C-alpha cells in the first residue's frame, strides 16, 4: 500500500522556502515560522508571491516532491517534478490507445460512467433529506444518460452525453444548498472568472483536485497531458481532467455544499471585482485548504479493491488501476463509484 503523504500549502505573500537539513523551512517577515521533514511531503503548492531557494527545488526533485505554483486566486501557473517515474512501455501504451478512437471511447465511457453515477448519488442523498421533484427528474435523466453510455457509443457521442449529464446535474445544483439566507445561489457553472460565490468555491476545489490527481498519474508513470475523454490541447492535463470527472461530485461538490450548509462560509469572505469576478479572501482560502486536507485524511473502503484507505490515496489507486488497464493486465478500467 502506498503511503499517504501530506501536501504543504503556502498562502502568505512574500514567504520564502529554503532547505534546512532534511527539512523544508518557511521564513516569513524575517522569522522562520516552521520546518517540515521532506520525507513526510508529497508536494508543495505555492499561492501568489512565494519564493523558493534553488537548493530546496533541487532537494524536492531528488525526493520526488512536486512543486506547483498557482496565482493568488488559485489559477495554475507551473509545476516542477523530479525524474519521470514509470517505464517508457507504459507511456507508449497510453499514447497508442489515445490515438485509437475505439480504445479512447472505451476509457472515456468508464470515466463518464463514474462521474454520472456519483452525480446521481449526490442528488439522491439530497432528495432523501429534502425531497423535490426537480431532483427526481434530474436523477431520471442521469439514468437515461447512463443507459446510453452502456450501449458503447463512439467517442464523440460519449462526449456529448457527458456534456448533457453535466448540464442536468448543475441545473439542480441549487437544491444541494440548504442555506436559507439566500446569500449563496448558483445560476449555472461559470469559469474564468467565476461569477458567484459557489462557482468561486467550486473552481478553487477543482484546482486542488487537479493538482493531486496530476501528481498521482505521474507517480504511476502515466503522462497527465494525454487523455481519452479530454483530447490533446497544449498546456492542458487531459488525463488528469479525465480522472477528475469521477471525483468532482464526491469530493469537491459535497465539500463546498457542506461548508455552506453548516454556516462555515460567510458572504463577507468574498469580494467582487470590476470585471464581475468573485474572489475569496485569504482567511477563507486557508479554511478551505484545512477542510480539504482533513477530508483527504478520512478513511473509506475502495469499492473495487475492497481495502480501507485515506481518501487522499483513492486517486493513486485509480491511477494504478488505469496503468494496469493500459498495460493489458486487466480488461476494463473500473471507475471510482461512491456508496
């Protein structure tokens, strides 16, 4: 079993990270605020104006600790990894199947099936607590989408079904929010920039998830840029986006709704720019990061492997299952399906 390693998030502007023996040390306002042994870390995620010493970056590369730079608001900038893991034969198998539309369609269907089942489960749980005809109708439409996927359609059809299912799911997303003040409302998915508080939270959560899944794929020896559902585009981690589809409803959407419904997020923790973009304050970003890390430590049973593990290991297991499928060691890729 792979060991679950921590992610160090640094959000304080003007922080400086440097190597101190076998530790990552953090200096802020001229004082060392903390030291973390590097063997306990899987990655560093740096928001905004954070500096690192060259010696620390080299130490991270040697110890397979990924370093990722994001803007202050969570937009991806760059990532640094050590030597490529895995073997060339696995990546060549990945590239061959990505070039084969039939093989790509088969894997894309699996990712979409996982996404739609998990989306339906989220809606059904809400419907049991707060019944509403719109939730029932949305679940029925998702059932029809699943039935169409199981007929083994072509790749373009799979992508169309995925888009329809996403539209169905987000059309009733407001029903997942039980906060009564009306402060938080969802009027459809908006990105780059997010136009409301919920979209701001979702986009930030999806950024965190993308980072973790990308690292898991690289650890398994896969190329995160070459996907099956998401086709090649320069600068886009297509395979990471593919695998994210299974986990968006289960992790990010549920976490965002839970924090809002429990009253842990307040309207004054957001600000709106002249362009209409909604941004979160520094204190809220830290709260989200803490909630995200705590969620990843919770233990669940993997539905396919039947092993208990921290949630933060789930995408590592899925990456290994995908690698086995691409190598031909198993016939089909089993998507992660929540209970």
